[in-house]
C-alpha cells in the first residue's frame, strides 16, 4: 500500500499565522536567528519562522519559544483574513500585519565575518 503525499499548505490559505516579530522587538532581541538557534530550533525552521513561511509548529518548538521569550502562544499567533462572529474566542488574537521587509538571514550574514557569526551564535553578542 502506497502512502499518499499530503497536499501542500499555501500561506495565503492559512488564517492563523506565527508572527514572532512583535515579541522579538519587544524583548529587544537584535539577532533573532541566532536567538532561535540557541533555543533549540533548526536553522531551516528558524529561517521559515522569521520569513513568515512556517506552516506548522510542534509543541516542543512552541514550548521552547514561549519559555525563552517569556510569552504565551497568544502573543506569537495572529489572524489573517478571517471573518469571525463578533463573540468568537479567536478574536482575542491580534490581526496579522506583515512587518516591513526585514533583511533575510542571508542578507544579514552577508556583511558579517566568519568570526562575527561564530561570536553571535555562541552568545557573545
């Protein structure tokens, strides 16, 4: 019996989105990619989260993010293009507003030396 591949999830179809930028800014985290790596996320997942391309998150990742940022899941999730009844509980989440185009991880690392990147990743910002 052959297993069928799960259909791709397209970002515009996802109404609840992961948005770390407001919490990262509130915590004054200057190097979010390094911060997420230090807290146990893989580089590909950290990159997807920061670009707004993450379509799934597991409870281990969610717990690590919430513990390290001292926040609740409600602080990092937002609603996008979702019409709800006035008294629906999901209205407690904020509306997603895409952040201004931040540098991607590749752009950010472009002007850093290897030593600077090693220092940042080791936590010696």
